[in-house]
C-alpha cells in the first residue's frame, strides 16, 4: 500500500468540513502476527483500530482514546487504543466455533461499546456507543450524531493485512455557510472510493481525484505505529493486585510467575525473590 502507516488531515476551507486519511500496513501486520485471527476478526479489528486512530485527530491534548467492547456474543472482547501521537494497539477475543459471518452488532451480542478519552492530565471521559447499526463505521457515525451533534462519516476498509480509513466531519460553523448541500456532495464523492484505488494512489492524488472541484488544504502526513504500553512495572502491578498470599501460592508449584501481554506477546517472568521484594517480605536464601 502506498504511504503505509500514515495519518493525514485535510480541510475544505470554504465548507467547514474536515477530513482525515489513514493507512496501516506494516504496523497492522505486527498487531495480528501470531494471532491466527480468521479473516472476519482481522477485518473487524482493523476497522476498530482505524476508527480509533482517526478519532485521535479530535484530541487537543496529550492522552489516549480507546474503543472497548465486552459482549456476550461470538466476540466477547474487541479493543483498540491510540494516543494523540498516533501510537496504537488492539486485540480481539472470539469464539472459534461461532459463525463469524454475522453483522458486527450481532457478533457482539449483548454488549456495551465504549469510547474512553484519557488525558495525561485531567479528568477521564467515557461515552457509550449505541449498537443499533450493523457496522462499526455506522455505529460511530450514530454516536457522533447523538453525543456531539456533528455529522460524521467513517469509511473503513481492510484487505490482506492492509487498512485504509477516511473520516469526514462537519465543523460547528457548517450551519453558517451558504452551501448547505456541501456535506451530501462530499459524502457522495467519498463513497465512490474503492480499496484498490486507495491502495494504488497517494493521499494527494485521491484528494485531487475526488474533490478537485473543491478548495482543499492537505496537511503534512504523520507516521503511525503499533506500540504496546505493557512494561515490567505494569506486570508487577497486576501481580500485586493478586495479593501476596495468592502470589506465593503460585510459587509453591511454579518456579516463576509469568505474565504474558496479549497485545504484543511479550512475556515477563518473576522469580521468588522478585515477588518477595514486591510485597516487601524480604528475600529468600
């Protein structure tokens, strides 16, 4: 894919509409490496990650945005997380024996899909996305319509380990422009875009091809990367949450306590001395 692993904003100067291009290639292959996801799961995870990274374009502070769903359906966990620096990770848990050809909202079953915004400094915010539409893109468009009163469109495509995303959104001042047909016109043009065309063309070429009759400002491209936030400290914190008694019981049968990161497959191993030190119990001899 041309310009893989990039994020790029653009703006229709006279129309009060903003947009974002997203392309993921090598970084998404890192996410799914070793996971053996079926095609349907890779597609949904790619769409969730693409939407999450695109939504970070609205962040005006250092922090992270996550999309998180836990359900009682064939997919019991779908999670994507990205920072304002365009670093992301994602994971899916699913029933290997289920029919995965159902629509997104049916696969999740009785689920709650949450969008969480976590500034590095400041209060955490969470919004709930109604699962009343059959695709991630349509559910999120509905969410923005209800929560922000901003018309928003997501075009999300995943094929052969490559991900393409386009987000369009009205700005608050759209109501003041004379050309009130602009939104529908821009959407109709954007929805003609095929994955093969997106994969073979640069953002600059696509922007010109689709919107050459409009005045569009294309901003500089930004790199996007897979980055896991796991660490030795976080792994120790998870062991600490077990409590000293349970941790020591595990060490009665195991020489070490192992913590595996499901996002990046990193493994953290802690021996008895490390656990005793964690709980300030002295060291063994």
